[in-house]
C-alpha cells in the first residue's frame, strides 16, 4: 500500500520527509534511497506507540499544498511491510 510523502532537502543537504496521513511522522536521511525504510520504521513506531489505527492513504487530489518548500516534491512510499501487520482503520 502506497502513501504520499513530501520530501525536501534541509540546509545540510539531507533528505527530510513527512507523511501527511501520519501527523508528526517525519524522518531525516542522508540518501534518498534510505527515505522509504526510515518512513516505514517511523510509521511502525508511531502506530505501536500510540496504538493508532492506520489511516487510508490520501489520494493525489487530496494532498495539501506545500508552498513553503518550493524545492520539495511528493513521492509514493510503499508501507506494505507496516500495513501487512495492521489492518486499515483498526489498531492492533
């Protein structure tokens, strides 16, 4: 299952990513290739710590506008490893 993440580079040229479907869930990675794994780990931790249900993914048309980060972009992140452990809308 894919979720959108907003990615941009910080002043140290590291990749910063946030998931709008998981408020407060953000990561920093040295390489773009590491962003997906870092987001999977952060989402898993958030769901377990908060006993939160997994939200359904936001569609592309429902993504918030991000004007402050003009150099950023949206990317799809596969959260299947997390989703397979939890049902959508139901915390375990």
